[in-house]
């Protein structure tokens, strides 16, 4: 981050959203600590989107 630049605190009402291959795979409002955020990141990285689509009947974007 640039020196002197301020950031706003995270608003707990805004959701954390994760997309994989244009597919929303996670959405949850609230603030996350470092451990919780890392768990979400790893879960999204490990997600098999093709398998998820096959199970839900969704098509590729």
C-alpha cells in the first residue's frame, strides 16, 4: 500500500464473495480473521467446479 494512504475498516454487512470460473462459490457477510479467511481461500482453491456443476446440473458460463 502506498505510504500515507488510508483504508476504511471492513464493513461487517458486506459479504465476502469468492468466484471460480465465473461461478459464485462462496458468499458470507461479516468480518473474517486471518485464519478464517485462509480457510475460505484454501477451500475455494481445492473446490472441483466441474464436479460441483455436475452435481447441481449447472452449465459452464
